[in-house]
C-alpha cells in the first residue's frame, strides 16, 4: 500500500463534507474530539467552508492518501496554548484516519513517519500530542514510534459512561 501526505492549500466543499462525515462517524467520534457528556458526544458537528479556510490560517493540514484514496488527515499547530510543556517550536499533532479502509493496515504508522520526517527537515525540535486513555491502539502506535508520556490531564473526556484522562506524549525530533 502506497501512503502519501498531501499538504492542503485550498479548502473545498467536497473536503468539508468529508471532514464532517468523519467528525460525526459514531464509530470514531469518541476518538476524535473530547466531550463532557453523552449529549455532547452525540451532538452533530458541522464544519463550514469558512471554518476550514480559517483553520488553514492556523494549522498545517495534510491529507492522508492510501493508494490514491483519501483516508484521513493530520494537522499541526505550532506553539498552541494547550501544550502540556510550553517549549518554543513545538508542533501539536491532530490525527484521524476517517475511512475504515485505512485503519489497522499501517496507514497511521506510515503517515506519522512521513510527517515526522517533514517536520524534522524543517527544523521542528519536538512534537506533542494527546491521546484519550481508552484509545489503546493509538497509545500503542505512538509508543512504538518513540513517543513518551509526559503527563495526564484527568477527567478530560467522557465516553462509555465515565470520564477518561488525556495522556500527553512527546517526541524529540532533533
């Protein structure tokens, strides 16, 4: 399977529809966005074209393709206020494999390696991310690729009848 990352430079209605489908997929929504209640978890999220265009001003967005089929997206913010460790030049990672056909086949592993190499070349010293404590598959992926736990934010998100921590992880790229 050939995995590629394509920088998103122009928003489109088609892409907005795809992102909205992923962000409202009951199979993965609890993995994508934090919630404070069952109602919030099941609330419909609706991104607009303007929202995506505004996001492009503050994020580097990369579309993940597997054999020329769009299966997910990664986005990077630099030095956002929600970093666990405020260290200048840090890239905060957001990551979703939205299509079921892209899950469990190494797509996420390869996409993350490609992104890390891109960030390393541009001189980014460090990456940080958060993974919900119940998301064991993602936690294993990040650990396998050398990310280390640096802290936890307790009671961060609601899912399956209880609140869960957000595990904060980092990887040095230098």
